[in-house]
C-alpha cells in the first residue's frame, strides 16, 4: 500500500510506503503540481465525508441508544429466591413470567458505605464469604456493609454509595445528583409510584435529599411543594389503617402526608401545587384506562391504606389460590376500595406519557420487604406476585403505547430481605434439629422447591433482616444491553443455582447507566 503525504512547505511531495517504512522524493515537478492539487482535493473531500459520516452516525446512534422513557421497577427486598418462590406459587414452574424472556439478566451487589466514599467497582461482595454460609455471608468489608433501603435507593438513582439512613446525601453530607433530577432538567416528566407511603425510603429518595429517611413530613412536603415530580402515588392515607379500613378521627396519622396543614390543603382543593389529588380505587382505574382523554398534568394519589396497599391481585395465575394462604396474606381485603400496583402503574404511565420529551419513573413493589422482615411467607408471595403482574402490565403498556426502541425498562431490587432459601444442609452440633449459624456446621444451601400452583413452595427464612445476597436484574428496550459493560464480577455458584450467567454489576452502576442515558 502506498500513501502520498505532503510536506508543510508544500514544495515537495513524498511517497510513504507503509510496507517499507521509507520515504522517496519525487523529482518530477509536473507530477508534484498534479499530485499537490489531487491531494488537496482528496483531503478536503475525505474530511468532508468523514465529518458527514461521523456526525450522522453519532446522531443516529444517539437517537437509537438513548431512551426517550426510562421505567425503573424495584421489588423492595426481592432476592432471587423471592422471585423463584413467586413463580412456583403463580404457575407451579419457572420460565413463564415476563422478565424471564428479557434480553439482559444479571445480578446486582447491594451494600452501602460505612463512613468513607466507595470507589467504582470496589469488591463489596465476596462469593466465597456468601457461599460459606450465614456466618460469613454478611461480613463487612473495609468500606461497605449490608444496606438499608434509603442508601440502596440513593445508589440506584445516583450511582453513588452512601451511609445507611441517608437520602441522596453522600458520606461527606453533600447532596447527590439523581436520575429524576437529570430527567427533569431535560424537560422530561418524572414520577414515583409505590405500594408503601410516598415519602418512604425508596419512593421518597427518587427526588429528595435529606439527612434521614425518617423525616417523613419533610420529605413529603418537599416532594409535593418543591421537587420536579409530576406523579406521586402510594400509601400513607391518614384516615385508613393497614387493612384499608377507615379509622376513628383520633387515630388518624398525618406523618406520611406532610402533616395536618398539608393534608387539609390537599383535600380542600383536591390538589396542591398543580397536582390533582385522587384516593379512591375508581379514581385510579379511570386514570389507568387507555381511552381516558382527560388526564391531569400532575397527579398525587394516596390510596386508602396507611402503610401498604394490600396486594389484592397476588393470587396465582394457573389454579385457585390455597384458601389458607389467601387468608393469611390479605384476609378480607379483596372487597376494599384499594387499587392494585398494576392499576397505579398504568395511571402513572398514562399521565407521564403526555410529556412529548418523555419521562422517568420509579415503580416499587414496596412491601415484599415488610413481609420478609416478618417472615410472613404468605404475604410475601402475594406481594411478589402482584409486583411481577405490574411488571407485565408495564411491558404490555410499552408495546401498546410506546415501543422498545424508545423505552427502557429495568427491573431489580434494592436488597434481599429474610435470607430466604429452600433449606440449609448442616451438621447439627447441638442436636436440636434447628440450624444455628453460631453453633452448627454449615454444609450447603438448598434451593426453593416447587409445589403445585396455588400452593406455597418449600422455603424457609433464616433471618428477619436485610442481607448481602445478590439480587436479580432484568432489562429490556432502548440500550438495555448497555448495562452489560458494567459487569465487574462473576459468581459461578449463583449462576448454577439461579440459572443465569453469574455476572454481576453493583447497584451504583444502575445509577451511572441511567444518568448516561439522560445526558
């Protein structure tokens, strides 16, 4: 191959052979003139072509890869085994739920910072510790420990780890840029939907900065009065209890709705700061109706439930639910005026999608965590199933009202709760028939075992707290594959027992990825 290159003085042309790495002067001045003119023309044309191709390729790439809409769905406390248990309850087998067919499926590490900033790709999860058993699975590292929901939510929304209990405030007490803030700056609509109070850790962190997750009134007032949120939906109704029953006036609790004055302002005007207020099941169902042409620009929805909206649609899909399981899970709540997470999710999407620039929304199945804390298998199964049904309804909404070319859907969890397994094989050192991590010799974990559809699978909790277990992630849609560049570890035992690649990212990588898409 011969390349002709021109000298700076343009008084001589030199041929450069890349094969021989030598230069030979061309003495023929006529040739020199002709070649000079040729090279100038060629160079100008080439640069123009390159510029045209580069610019247009970049524009085309951005229009394809950066989503117009980002939907993040979080199963609070949902580990791999919670998802598997829900699948067995719902169908009696695995592989039939919508996320099972998503093109991206990996695991996520979830720990929080202890006191110092945590660098990118810091090894906060140790597979050897985890698979050695409960005694070492939750070991701290030098910089990280088992997370809580607010620090996990901060990491997921911002790409930065913080200390437990903080809301989008870093280890040095500085506010952290959130994905919803970036979306708002791009002119997109933003929303937070949950089955727990709107100002609770996971939904509250979507667009808040606070020194403590327990400052509920502060967070709610900021969300409705100062934040860039366009949709806020959840529980926290001051006039209803956890069973969605109306309470006596003296038992009303206004902490989740910004206090008495804020609540009076909301209900007196049927809204606040441009938000339209709704609270009945009928209200939510009308907003979820795809044919509704009278949607509000901003929506504040507080369902008739104090701490969590009951999962009334958590029944299985292929057989009747076991009466005993249904009774323990939700009692007689099926007749109450509460919406499903599917309904509130669709209502939120319909309102948010009115923005021509697109939207960012977080949708949470917030009470999988609470049920697991209580080691309540029946309620957890219902919460888990209701969450996945909402995921499937959201996926259908994308196909019917948007497209996978313009919308990115990510499903994950903030952490695992309850240390859920089928059982634990161990050597019973104290001969009491029960596993005690401090006394008995751990051998191996046993996977969740299927039962018939509508029957609880064989499973056990070994903790009432959060754990350092890997949690699942699925993604589909615009640039979903971009998440794969963040893989920073692989757990081969997790791959074998949970049937995925074994590769994992950190929860901060979700935030970094979303912020990249919102640049």
